[in-house]
C-alpha cells in the first residue's frame, strides 16, 4: 500500500516541533545565565557600631600600653647599667649629692658618698669639691654644711670646698651647681651619689650644660640591701624618662 504524503508531512512537522521544544528547554535550563541573588547587607544596629568603636579603642590602648612598658623596661635596664659604670676621670670639680643628716652628723648614706668623694680628692681627680643639699624640715643646718665639716675633718682644705645649700631636689641641686660652675669656671664634673642615682644625674647635668662623669659610691648601704636597692631602681626607672623629656624640652 503506498505511503500517504500527508502522514509523512505530519511526522516531519512533529519532529521539528519536538526538536524546537527540546532546544528551548536546553536553552532555558543551561544556556541562559541565572540572575545572581542581590547582595546581603548587614544590619546597621547601634549596638554593633558601639562594639566596633570599643574594639578600635581597645587596640589603641594595647598599643599604648606596649609602648609604655617598652620604655619602662629600657629605662630600668639603663638604671642598672649605669649603676655599675664608673667614669671618674680628671675634671674641674667633684660634685657630691646630699642625703640625710642627723643633728650635724651625716647619715650612713651621706657618709658613704662623702668617703668616696674624699677618695677621689686624694687621687687628685679634681681641684674642687662641691657639696649639695639644703635644709630638711626642722633642721638647723644644711646637708651641704654637714658634708663640709666632715670633709675638712678628713683632710680636704676649706679653700677647695664650694657649698650649694639651697636645693631640696636633685634637679634643684644640679641647677644650682651649674650656676656655681659658671662663677667658678667649672663645667667638667664628677658626680658622686648612690649607684641607682647615676643615670638620672647624668641626664640632668647635661640638661644644665654640664659635662658629667658619673662615679657611684661602692659602699652604699642601700646597695647592700638587695630589696631596698631594687625599690630605688624601680623608682628611678620611672623618673629617668621624665628627666629625659625635660632635657629634650629644655636643652
């Protein structure tokens, strides 16, 4: 039986429609790009902003704390280093920092400083000795005057002694020493005090345009007491950066 042409046409039409349908399905499922979802925005709550600010402040506080701790540790190391450093060499004068006196007699701390200064004098390290130290509360004589009497008793001539009896602090004493130095032609000075005192003394002396050479007393009763010595070292480790800042601001 011959094939009906209409049936062949219907099959071709059906086949074309099926291919077109399959192609549309493929293009719809894999060919066309899917739209990306809209970006998610974080909620802008006041509490979240406050936490963010606190985080920034906390980080800044940690940085500042780290810097302060580093400066303090460096300062403490410097105090210990200079406490063991004796720079004594020929100079214009030996400067002895004052300490407590008891009714005209030097305290053990002051006596140790005076003995070291007299030893330097006997070695002819300088032609003059400057004693510092003012009047304490209720005192009738100054630390400098007590030091002078002790030195004369141990062989230092009065003509070689200069008194600075106005200063009540290390800074005040060094300022007065600098003023006396201008009048007496003294610039190169050997500084005598307890070991823990050396680094700050050198800084203050340079601040007042002196040329310092530190020489710590080897018989300090404070150094003999380890716990007491560390207490003074820690105290000086705080004072040294302050003295350094003052030096930089007031050269």
